[in-house]
């Protein structure tokens, strides 16, 4: 099983090189799926797919493992071709060695070279343009498809060509390649910083599927690396934003666009593909990681998020200085496709979003007596919320008082579970309970509904944290909410 040519990848990890001869893992072991999926029958007549894999300086073994798993675990009549797009890698073995190697494979493998480092977005656009299959399936260059991965994806697209489908992404350890099945109980979301995050599938989606775990999950966003899309639909819906560089933001951009412009995005729970999750990015970001990601995210926010972009800008105020180039072409696309507003998306597709669709205030929460502001001090989960001089720079001093009566910053809500406090930041749970507050716009009080006590200034013992006291009308219990409006 283990080859003679181990090599180091650029993170310094030793990787084992798997070639065809070494491919002896039993198929049975790779039926990683919900038992009921095994008896599902798919039509014989399915659209075929091109598999597009982009890479920059990928390790040999992981790249070849991806290619071999596609070849070994897909019915060949469904594979139009495999397209490898080399995003200007510098490693020698990815040049002629790779080219010669793939000539002998059972499925046509085309290699396309980017002239210069372009990033995964433009590399995928190039691969898509060269593809011939009815469907395009994008994979990262360090994946492992499991037996039966492809049919469920293609069958869903055959049912509805405007459905963009993702497999369940299984976890391959970047320490030892241990393989762990991904969950069908999580789906894609994002936070105020526009980071993609996995969240539990909410009850409403479970109910819609009537408990049948073989049915696809409608997901607000996708992780981005692994998905299939009808090739013509990919074009119609605007492919990718070619103004985005290197990595980042493109997955949310595509997710918002698909939903807002009349398509749907699903996780097909009977399809599993493994992905090596890496702790650190093994390649450079020309121009700086932060700059690149902020630029991409600004393009995403400016084109798709309408007024809700404020949540992104206020929690990361430095971002507004980043030049994001010209987005007029993308705005015209949105116009032409007659896409719905972001508020529609939040209401109908992602009601459990971290960004509230309806809210009273967004900004600092200032105490009238001390003139200081609530501040999460960069600490969050399960830690006390702090008080600090108001700096007006957003970030840690941004809170939103929502129509659901939470006081939240990103994923975290002000929570009080005992009489007289403390006031902590806890993951918002939407179960009401200890996370509900009543703001009285005349008395300026923030009353915690469960305990019926009011948020108060810090005590002498600890000047850095607010307290909870019986409501008494004192100035120390008065708070000004920034950008307060009386209707949500
Ligand atoms: N990639 C690329 N050019 C880049 C950055 C990334 O071709 O400038 C490729 C990378 O090799 C991988 C895919 O894009 O196949 C996704 O990147 P990565 O796996 O680093 O993203 P992650 O899985 O960490 O989100
Ligand atoms: Mn990856």
C-alpha cells in the first residue's frame, strides 16, 4: 500500500504517494453513508460531468489520490473528462512528470496551465470554459471520492437543473490522513465577518424533509471547494466574479447569487467526498492574506448584501479602506437576472442567520452615567462581557438589539443565567430563555426579561464588567443604543 517515493509537501508533512498499483483500499470500507442511501435507485440516464480540479503547489500524493478516487469510484460513462488546472505551481513534479503520468489513465485527463498565479476563482473559470460535460463538478486537489458519490449529485441536477449540489464533506486529517465521515446534521452559514461556518441544520429544515435523511438539505451557503452544477446554468447564473483574487469570498458570493437569482443550493446527503482540512494555508497570498480576502468580501458585500453589508463593515471597520475595484459588471448581472434582495434571502433561506433581518440598533451600547460602552474585549464564548471607554471604531463594541430582543454581536448573545448576573457572551441559541432583553426607549433601561433585573454600571469590585440589579430608575441603568430606530 505504501509507495517507495514518500515526499514532503510544502507544509513539511510527509505524504505517502499513492499510485494505481498501490490503490488497494477495499470499496466496502468506503461506503460511508446513511444506510438508507444504499438502496436508493438512480436513473441510468444521467448527465455526464467534467471534473475540474484546480491546484497551486499541491502535493503529488494528494493530487493523485483525488484523481484516482474520481476514476475508481465513478461510472466511467458519467465522466466526460478530468481537467486539472495548474495555477502557476512552482514545483517541478507538477510539470512534465505529471503530464506524462496522466497520459496513461483510463479517463481523459487534460492539464491547463495558468500563465501566472491567478487564484482558484479564475483558475476554475478557465477549467469551466474548457469543459465539455453537461455538468461541471469542482473538487479541491486533496479530496477522496467515496463509492457512490457521483450518481446522487447528477441525479439531483437531472431533476432540476437549477439546483447546485454539494456532497457531504468528510474529514481527512492533515496529521495522519485518518478518514471521518462528515455529518448530515450541519449546513453552511456565515457570520458578520463573512467567514463561512458550519451550523446545525435547523428544525424547520428537518421538518421539511419529514425525517428522511436521504433527502437533500437546502443549505444557505456552501463551503465552496466541492460541488456540481449544470454547465449551462453555471454560465447563465454568472459563473464566478473574475475580479476576485486567490481565495476567499467566492463561495458566499456564489451561494447568495444562486439563492437570490432563482436557483437552489443543496447538500446531497447520499454523496460523500473526503477533503483534507489543513490547519494553515500552504501557499502565499500575493498582496497579503488579509488584503485579498477583504477585497473579495467587499465585492461580495457591495454586490449582494444591500444594507446588510453594514454588519460586515461595522464589525471590521478597517475593511472599508480596502479598494475592491469595479463591480459594475456584477451589479449589472444582478439587475439582468432580476435577483431578489438580500432581505428576501435572510427571511426565506436563512432565517436563523447571525445577521438579523430585523433589528432596532446596530452599534455601541453606552452607559449614561459612566459614559463607557459595552465591550466584548475580544473574549467571547462563555466569558463576561466587559465595559470600556467608547472608541467609536466598531469591532468589539458593536452590538445589535434585534427584533427578537437579543443583544448580539456576531454569533454571541448577552446571556444572564443567575439572579444578579454575571452577564456573559454565549452562542445565540434562538431558544429565547436567558437571552431576551427589553429596551425601554423612554426610560433607556435594558431589562433582562427572565430575571426582571436591569443592566447596570460596573460595581466597585470590578470596574471592567457591567452588573445586573433590580430596576431602580437610576442613571447607571440608562443605556444609549447607537443607531436606534423605533421600529425593527
Ligand atoms: N488554489 C489555487 N490557487 C490559489 C489558491 C488555491 O489553485 O491561489 C487551489 C488549491 O490548490 C485547492 C483549491 O484551490 O485545490 C482550494 O484551495 P484550498 O484547498 O487552499 O482551500 P480550503 O480547502 O482551505 O478552503
Ligand atoms: Mn481544500
